[in-house]
C-alpha cells in the first residue's frame, strides 16, 4: 500500500485533484488521466534492464523518475494506487485475442484490474498501447459502454470466461481480450512478464513501443516512426533519426 505522501505524488503525476469517492466515476477519472500522463513503453526491455514488479520499484520508475512501462508494470502500480485509496481490487490475468491468428489460443500475458463497488464489478485497464477502454467498464454481459472513441461490451465464453468486445472507427465488434476470474498476486505475473522480456517470440523485444493517449487520440512511437492518431486512426506519420528520439520521448511522451 502507498503512504499518504506517495498517493499525493502519484495523483500529482497523473494530474488528478479533488475528492475521490469510491465510485465508478472516480475510477474513470483516474484511468483516463493515467493513460494521458504515464506512457506505455518497452525501453527497459530493449535495453536489457530487468523489470521489477515490486511496489517500491514501480513507484520509483513511474512516479519519481517519470518513466512508463507496459501492462505488468502499469496495472500493478494502478492497482496499488486504487487499493491505497480504499477501493477493493482484484488483479486478473487476460489473454489478448485481437491481432492473434484465429487458430491460436493466446497465453495469459496481460494484466487487468477488477474493482468491486456496491453497484457491481468494474474492469479497469491502463496498460495497453493500442486504443483501449478509456473508462471503467461495468462487468455486465451485453451492455454497450462507450468512452467517446470506442464502444465496448462483455460476452461470456466457455473457454475464455469473459471476452471484452471492442468497436472502433465504424467497424463491427471484435474480440479484444478474454479473462477468467481467478485472483492473481504479483508473483503470478513474474513468469509472463519474463516471457515478454526474453522470449524470442515476444513482440516487446523487437523495437520501440511507446504510446501515450491524448484527449482525442494518441501518440505512438513504433520503431523510429512517430504516429499521431485521432480516435483509433493514424493521421500523421514521421520517420525519426536516432538524434531526434530522445527529444520526442521528452516533449511528447513526458519521459525525463
């Protein structure tokens, strides 16, 4: 759990102020601010720096040193913040479906959060680089929930348990990720995190993956290409030189 001083620093880092009652509106406020303030990035993985999922290490990296991370880091830290604020949080492991071949059952390599409120359970996730829910989603099968850019709904499935469906850019609903309800602890994420860091099949070891949301879209750095998105659509692309990348990481992604 974070101390009062750490909570204050974390909230300042993501720009959240005022009263924070234990409601779904507060969850959405925090998740949306988190995506716009703390970048998704794999730079430590590319540099061969071992990832540390401990509470102290993540607070130092994300808050004190103003870096970013990927789902195992971002949602671990967010879950600790929410618990420290008084929310009841369960950490879950999910399987990414979007982008995987249809005949492949993906492994559990995504960390998500389920927050329990008086009016039900709410999914929160601040650890995805592509367009993803910018709000807390109530876990009610079939209920369509929008965040201003995309629409989402949950469906039940005999294998995946629950599947989050996503609809963006005027398309149809497609499976995003699936998850079951077994609670996870930090140690449960060490092995899939290590897979993402070291396995030759991991997408995280190949090139730069940096992203941060804006009010109406996002900025992404994929390899050496800087991309501006409006909604879920890429509207600008620019190739960067090695000399330009540090300035872009600082000025666009807020990384010191």
